[in-house]
C-alpha cells in the first residue's frame, strides 16, 4: 500500500498507485514518441491513400504535437514521482485528443493515419475510467464508530 510522504515544506503528497503509475508511463511514453514523430516527421506517417500536404500547411498540427510531447514527458515524470499531476490529467487529455482527432479528420486536416491515434486515445480514456473507478482508497476496511453525543 502506498504511504503518504512529507515534502520539505510540510505538504502531504501521495504517490500514485502502481496501476495509475504504469498507465501514466505508457500514455506518457506514447505521447512523447507520437508527438515528436508528428511534429518533426509528419510526412512519414501519411499513407498512400492520404493526400500529402505541404509541411507549411500543417503548422497547427505540429504545434499541438509538440504540446502533446511535453505533456507526455510530464506524465512520465509523474509516474516516476518527480512531479505530481492530478489523476484526471491523463483521462481528460485522452478525451480531448480523441475529440481533436475526430474533428481534424472530419474536416480533412488530419490524414487517415490518425485513426490509429484515435484508437489509442479511446483505449487510454477507457483505462483511466477503469483506474479511477477502481481506486483502493474508496474502500473502508471496517466501519467507523458512530460519534457519541
């Protein structure tokens, strides 16, 4: 069981559970790799059925990809206990990126190759929902006595 740690300032920090830490590590690693790939080599992930865009037309996609890579690095650092991110960060990031991918593909800005990313985002979102619903700190080992009047 994870025990709280005290920081030098006296604030109480709680280390993430093993499943949450593992999920942060996998999701963060994926974001770093995919974000850097999209930001610096987007032409390599365009398929034969995609219409290759000029690199200058995809600058908003590249900026979002760099932001995602930075967030991925923060998730990896959080899984190692270097920084502390709220547990819902991964959940809302996955949902936001899933929606951005769907809208981008619907508008024709993103290529069909991003269907793979949409699948990963849906998987990350589902894993976060399960991890948050299965938190161990919601269980009560024994009933607390009622206060006496």
